[in-house]
């Protein structure tokens, strides 16, 4: 027997952040998923994207089946409240951060909305309060050998939209959380390592890698807090600091002085169809939204972003790619950190990459150019960034080196002006 499945994914034009969504479907089922939901740019574009996506999900009488939170930086999560208030969410996957790591985040982002601090102070309580059905906490882990997985079409008679979770239990993480956190409804929480996969019906797979923050940075941060006589002896005292604006301002100096690796808590996600005999047709479209001519705020845009940087990228409207199908999303991770472990973990997917996200908005410090040799030609490299951003992302050197060393790879911008849409049709034979 054979079956056809469509997958429509999109990097929404939200600026300095990420809002990536996917819809896997055919005439029998709909499955929606999201990777990150935030921006530090103008909020109206991401809010509009959330509203349009939630309208589509409701029109199809469906729900958001899977929400993946790569890490807790403000520009990746600050519109979670808008999203969770707009649609039913079945399963959330996110890294587990210790209370001390959460405290470091509060120091890093000391002037954000109160809802942001409500979320990071107790992510589990926040999500349960937003009626999320299931929460999967990913603990820290080492690389595991990637397997070659094929779909079994003999088991497709009774398809539903439930996820098949094949991630190894993390009993050590569960014990730690139970001792240090106050969780009202433990039945909604699963504790997992990143070893294994999550499957949709035997047709699609999701695989994750969760890096840990540096132990040395953690030790220095705790030592600095102690020198300021900041009491972090209990989780409740840490929460009090997180939600207190004045105390957060004191923390900021501690964070800037000692912490370097908080972004390495980013969850990396790979997804693709699975099967031995697949026919995959992909259309990648770069939609120019022309925000710079429509929106008055952007009519006085910098020359760098709208002229010089624009020409650094490959320019096309739509391209066609056949029989490659994987997507690899890095969040803000530093690829130089545990690079060999990451590539080992995703080994069998690296020659099947259709879409890959350049880490940390194109920062020169987070890119490891070895990946250009490890990933197949024909892949499209997406750089999410804001037209106005205080970090000067992306660095032109990153774009130039990708294009120079790998001319068969495409590099495209994803900002307020450009959304990237990928339409894939998969035939399982």
C-alpha cells in the first residue's frame, strides 16, 4: 500500500526571535507543531502570525499537538502567553533548568514583562495553569547513536494524532525535581532523557538533543551571589528573587560578570518523514512581506539591513528540491560546544537536510563551520534575525563563509520582511 502526507512548515516573519510552525496532514488527520514563540522586535507581527495560525487550527477542528521550547530566553518565549490563551495545547517539550539556572535567566533579562517572570519562575506551574495536557521535561544528556528508522506501513490502519513517545525515562531528573520543586499535578509531567525519538503514527519522527549549561559558570555565579549575601538556600527564596524587580537588578551584575553558557541549554530538534521508499517533493518559498515600505517604523531602516545585508543572501522566490526532507533547528546553541556529540546524535539525518537554522541569529561566535562538510548540498540555511537588533545580528562573515565554502547551499533571511514557507509532499510506498 502507499500513502500521501503533506507537511507545510513556516518560519514566520517575527524579527529578532523565532516562531516556527508545522502542519503534517492528509485527508485523515491533522497534526500541528511549533518550535519557539517569541521576539524582541515589534510584537504586532508575531501576534498576527499567532492569530492566523490558531484560526487555521480551529478551522480544521484540531489543536496544537506539540510545542517545543528550545530555551527560556525572552526572544524565544515571550509570546507563549498569547499562544496558550488562544489554542488548546496537548504536549510541551522543554529543557529542565535548575532553580539556579532560572535565576541566571532572570538576571540576564531583568527588564521584561511580568508574565515572562511568571513563566520562568515556575514553568511547570505556568503551563499547567494554561491547561497544557502533558509536559515532557528533558534532562541533560550525552550523545546517543542515531538509528536508521523505517516506517511500518502495515500498522497504518488505525491512524490517530497521538504521539508515540520513545524517549528514555530519566529517573534521576524525576527524583531531583520531586525534591526541589512543588508540582501540583505530577500526572501531567514526564521526565525523559533525549535518547530516543517521538513518532507521529510511524510516518514522522522528532529527535532532540539537550545541551547543559557549564558547571564552571554555575559555580562562579553561585559564588558571586554569596558575595552579595543573596539567599538562595531554597527554591521558594529563588522564586521571590525572580519576581522582585529590585532584586533582579542586583543579579544582573552577577550574571554579566561570570555567566557565558546559558544559551547552551537550547534544545536542538530534528524532524523528518521516515521510510525506506519515500518520494518527497519540496517547494521552498521566500515571501517578501515588504514591511520596510508599508510600516512607518521601518521606512527609516538602516542601510545595513535593507541594502548591504540583503545582497549577502541568496535571492530567489521559490526553489524545488526532491527527495531530501529533514529539518534541523538549533535555537541559540553555540555549535562549537559539544559539536561532535551533536553531530553523532543526528548522524543519520545530516545527509538528508532540506532546512537548517543557522544558530543564534547568525552570531559569529556560535557557528561551527565543520557542519558545512557534514550536511548535504542542496540544503537551505535560514537565518532568523530582526531588522533592528542591538546585537548586530547576523554577522556578514557567517553568511559569506557559508556561501563561499558551500556554494551549493542556499542562505536566506528570516526577519520582519521575509517569511520562509516550505511545502512538502511525501509519498510512502
